[in-house]
């Protein structure tokens, strides 16, 4: 009998609890990423929008837009260890 089987016999349901916890953690991480991406995209739109006085966003706003866009683009790969970066 393997140690894994013995542990399962001594602590029934422990593996199920671990799987449930991991699933909840994964769901929370996915929700956080979705929220972060949504907020970032809204900020990009805000920074890139013309305020009427300037036809093009200034250099500082353009740099912020590029930074946020890079973060949004790279975030899934940074969070998923199975994706080679």
C-alpha cells in the first residue's frame, strides 16, 4: 500500500478539500485578473482620449498607455507557468 493511499485512509476527504481549495484559489485569481484587465483597459481609453485641447495624448500619457497595454498583453503568460514566455 502506498503512502498516498494510507494518507487517504487516515484522512478521508483531505485530497478533496485540497482540490476544492485550489479550485477556489484559481477562481479568485481569474476574477482578479479579469478585474485588473478591465480596469487597465478603461485607464488606457481614458489616457488615450483627447480632452479637446490636445489632439494627441502627450508623451507621458502615451508611455502610460504603452505600459498598461504591455501589462495586459503579458499578464496571462506571467500567471500561467505552462505558457513559455
